[in-house]
C-alpha cells in the first residue's frame, strides 16, 4: 500500500496495510495489551534477586530452585485462564489476573525462611495471575489484528520479553539510588515490582475497556467461490485456513481434538523444547556463568550486565519471527510450521556450540566473550517461540478457540518451567557442570524440529485437499 497521504488518513493506511479495519478502539486494545505484557514476565527475572533472597532467608539451593520453578509454572500453565477467556472474554480475566498478582506479590516481600511454604504459595499464585494476563492480552491482540497473527502475537510477546529487562532496570537502579543494605534489598525490590505491575496492569485494563467500547468493526460475510485454490505448492496453509471459519468449540470437543491430533502433540513437545531452551538460561544464568568462568565473586555483576541483553534478544526474536513468518506465509515461501522447524534447528546449533565450549573449557578472554554472546543470543530463540507457536495455534484451530488450545499447548511450557530449573541444577551438581545439560537439550531440539516440520507438511497437504473437495463437492454432510 502507498504511504499515508492527504487523501488517505493514517487509520485507512494502516487498515490497508493490515488487511483488516483498524480503528482508534483497536489501537487502544493493542496498546493496552502491550502495556500489560510489559510486566507479565517478572517471574523470568527472579534470578536477579535470588542471591539476596537466599542470603536473607537462609533457604537452600533446592528450595530456591523449587520456588523459581513453581513461580514459572503459574506463569506458563494458562489452560484455566484460556477456558475462561473463551467463555467470558478477555477483560474479566485481565482484571482477575491483576488482582491475583498484586495481592500476592506484595505480601510475599514480608515472608521469611520460616514461612517458606507461604512464600512459595504466594509466588505461585502471582505467577498464575501474570500468566492469565499474558494469554488474555495475546488473545485480544489476535482478535484485533486477525489477518496478521504473527505480528499481533509479536507485539505482545515483545513487550513481555522487555519485561525482563524492565525488571532488571528497576532492581539495579533501586539498589543504586536507595541506601538499602544487602541482603535485605530483595523484599524492597519485590514491593517495587508489585507497584510497577499495578500501574501497568491498571493502564492496560482501562485502555482495553474503552478500546472495546470504541471499536465498531463488523465481521465480513464469508464469500462463496467456485475457484479451485492454487495448490502448486504444499505451502497452501493460508488458502486452507481462509477457506472456512473455525467455530467455537466446547472444552470437551477441544480436548478431544487436541488429544487425537498428532500435529498438536508435536507442537506441544516442540514448544516444551523451545521454552526449555530459554528457561535454562533464565533460571540458571548465574550458575552457568559462574561455573564456566570459575569466578564466583563477580558473577552477579556479569549477570546484571547480561540479563538486559538477553531480554533485548528475546524482544528482537519476537519481532523478527512475527514479521518473517507472516511474510513467509503470505508469500507462500513456507508454512508457519516450517518456520518453527527452522527456528528450532538454529536453537540446536547454538546449544551444540555452548556444549562444545563448556566441554573443552578454554581459558581465554575471547572464548569467554563468545560464550557470553551465545548465552545472550539464546534469548532470540525463546522470543521466537513466544511468537510462532501462539500464531500457529490461532491459525490452525481458530481465534475463537485460541485461549483453550493455547492453554493446552502451555502444558508443555509449564512442564518445562517445573522440570528444567530443578533437573538442570541436579544434573549440573552431580556432573560438575552444564555440558551434559546442553547436549541433552540439543538432542531434544533436533527431534522436535524434525517432528513439527514433517507433521506440519502432512497437515498442510490434508487441509489443502479438504479445501479442494469442499469446493468441488460441497462440505461433507450437506
């Protein structure tokens, strides 16, 4: 489309660019969703205060790993929130998630080692609140910008990625400005995070509420055609998806569909591997860097430097994956499932290099910089996973069913958040390093990439053939 001109307003140009109606209300919904996502990823940044919390409360390494894991489980296990979103819409879930997060996170700052169980419960509930907010924000963006699912998810996912850097900035600057003494700073940092979350969630909820009231778009009527779709390439995913609208399913129907679909199982395992790839760094960055350099004294300074860069790479991965996958699908270069396969193969390559460097353990400044760079680049793969998988779920199973199917898919990430921190810590402690952990994850990524690519191509062929049959003979049952 041409750039905005005197005869074409900005909203008209954006609508032509997106292929759907863009109004002030839809922009408010998108902006509100992005604002809430800015503070949805704080459990991912828990590593920033873990040393301080451990020194102050006296909890063990295992207790700290369990606390981190259960907080991440709440963030990633969003199936209950997805069912509620599809049933009652996103806004009530946003409000409930905001209350759960703020009312549990701030009291957590007053817990101690003797009240460890209460600390775990509060952090887990706060994680569930943030996970509900995130999936609701993503669902709202998908429905608003349904013709560009990759871009819609990328906008929200990028903001969630930046939340790790934002948390790091808040914690680091607070420690510099305030006169709090370690190790008691962690409780003040948690309170500060709770206040920032309350502000961002309030702005986002208000913007979403008024955005829905202002948005007056009406859905286009489906157009009947007698033309046979172009199936000269197996990359006919876009044609197959546009051939019919996906009706809203009951949770029983959706559960049956997910359980009997081999492609969905492949997606779940692939999502597990993609999230595990990033969670290993998020949850174990301090130990990974400390063991590689054999320098435990200044590892906190390095981690505070590397974490914002990691967060930036996650954000870049979100944006690039969203734009590139939309371009590839629209240009019929590749399906979104193929894009996921390519991304996972790249992640496996990065993991193999980390495994090699940690195995040979070279004593050089250059290899230290290379290792740090590879650890930071891991974030781009994690960001791409946050974008590509939700976009493919929305395309394949319909935006009306996004919440529940993405909730099923999040079982993979919830499992990763529960297993990876504890298992990685246990394996690294028993084998004196993360070399084996890197190697195992590399193998899982390779298998997942192969499975999702092969089954994705098979599913695309089946959908295109069904489209041809419907055009030639009419839908089955009529």
